[in-house]
């Protein structure tokens, strides 16, 4: 299932959530970035709150 994103909402805890999940799953950042289908800039936009996942 591919999630679509909409702009104009706030999701300030996204970065903390991703970091926590990466630690819990014992995945390093490089491995996450290699497997994640989202670009780094897209993830940063989500973290800043300019995009939310629905």
C-alpha cells in the first residue's frame, strides 16, 4: 500500500518517531536510506511539518 501525502499540516514528532523506530529495529541510517522509497528532502519536508502522511 502506497500512502499519499497532502501538504499544509503539522507533524513535528515525525523525526523523533523515525529515529526511535530505527533504533528499536537496530537499523542504521544508511540502511534505512537505502531501503526507504522516499527521498531525503521529502522526509525533511514531513519532519518540518509541510507534508503529512495520511
